[in-house]
């Protein structure tokens, strides 16, 4: 593989692989024209490739030029190649050099996102380490996915990964919301044991699916709204089975070479279907990027956290909350009912709410990365109070 020399080449050409070897540089017409237009400016004649990389990175950060990520992807081709080649030679993997290169360059957005010009000596040096980490992380994830059953995989998934897998599967937002809540009910009811056996978690039996379905139906209106339909155990099993397959497909996609023969047409390649000129970047469709959870997703998470906390409470504590929030009994009425003192009821209620509030605060810091202060805790306390009233006033909740 020859090294590129000119700025025009560096920011507009891409490696082409044949038989697991990089054979030549392929020029992209649109990128070439765009780069040439920039070079035609008198003030740009003597700028180095590092300066140009910082220029395109700044435009990429500002999201002001749709071609910025493509220019940077072209710029980092050699770095990506050498990172992939080193790992392909040193790691005993069934993946080829071209596979490693494809894995790494597909995460270009992640590399660019982590680069800080003020803290690094250059994008190339940073990308060399970042690409290696991307490949290693992907291989570790694939190994983990490969040895887990679908049911174990559903337990190991983060909320973000689970949502991304369903979006990648093509489900709409309302369907995803229902699947998320079903998944949360599954994790509450069917918890794996610790150790290596957790990776081989078996399919739940019919009794477990009935329990998951009962929990889903009990709280579906509170979590999903009044339009949410009931779900029987058979349908819920189908949902979770599909979610497991969607997660596996998303985390462990099949790699197909672009120069593979087309089915039924052995003399043509898949690459022949692509236009030779650069189109709007498709990288945004496959790269990993952070997305803010919608209010519906956040509400589902909060609901699952608090439900899990309630399940851990002893029966007297649950009864006390049911009497106070579900039956709207006063503390004096509860004390009389339980044959105890009013201040004992008050202290017990305060202690229970503090326990739930602490759980909520820990979740907020971990999942939402929200620092705690007096205003945040006050808001959480209000949210908790409203949630408890809504939860225990639900008509399907047994007294």
C-alpha cells in the first residue's frame, strides 16, 4: 500500500481491498471537488494536513458541513489500516484484516467524538489507539454475545443497547415502548443466578411467563397509557423471543464483503450497486451515537426501578403504603387499624419514602448522570409522592 502525498489525495481517497489486501486508492469525485475548492483559496496553499484535519473536525463538531465526516474518514484510512493489520496479525481471530478495518472505520463517529484537540497531539495519533480499542471492544462483545443464550443476553443488555436493537429492527416508537416495559417485567420476575450459569440462562417456563404477563397487565396503564392493550403469556413470550433475536442481530451483525458476488449473478459484485460518487454519508445510520432518552423511555425506567424496590419490601411495609396511598387513610386511621401509635406510623412512612428516594437518587446519578442538590432531591421527592399515589390507586392493584 503506497502512502498518499498530496492534501487533495489525503482528504478524498479511500482504500480498496482485494483478497484481504489493500490494493489501491479510490478517489471520490465529490470529495475531490470539495477539497480542491478549499485548496484554491490563496490562504490555504501552505496549510498542513494536521491543520486541515482540525478544520474538518471543527466543522464536524458544529454539524455545519455534511462532507466533514467523509473527509475525516478519508484522512484516517492509513491509521485505521495499520491498527487493523496489527491486531489481525497478533490476535487469533477468524476475522480478516478487511473485517477489522470495516469494524473500526464504521465507528468513525465514536473516534471523532472522543478526540479533544486541546488534550491530544493530533487526530492521527489519537485515532490509532481509538481504532484499536474499537476493534477489541467489538470482539469482546461478540464473544460475550456468542456464548450467551438469548434470555441471558436480555438480562445483560443496557437500556440504551436494548432500545437501539429494537430501533435497528425497524419497530415504531409505540411498539418499542411496550417491548421495553415487557423486558423490564421480565428482568424483575426472572432473575438469573450469579456465576457462569447466568450466561446459559434457560427459557422461562410457563409459570414464569404467566407471572411476567400478570405484572405487565397490572401496570401497563400507569407505564404506557390508557391505550395499552393487555398481553397474554403466549404473546409476551413471542415479544421477548423477538427482542432477544433483535439484540443478537444488532450486537453481532454479519459482515459481508462489498466485492462478494451478487446472488444469482456470479459475474457481478455487490460493489457494482453503489454509485461511484459520494452520496450523503450513510455512516450516521450504523455508528454508535449517544441519544437522549425520550420522556416515555425515562418514565419506563423510573417505573421499573421503583417497582423493583417495592417488591423487595416486606409485607407489612407494602400494606402500610397500600393503606396510606391506595386507600387514602390518614395516619391516625392507620394507627387505629394496626393498633399502634400515630408517630410510629409517621416514622415508618418517612423511612420507607427515604429508602425509595435513595434508590431513585442513585438511579438518577447512574443513568441520567444528574448531580444531586437540594432542588433535584426536592423534585425527586415530589415525583416519588405522585408515583406512589398513582401506583397504589390503580384499579387492578389488589388491596
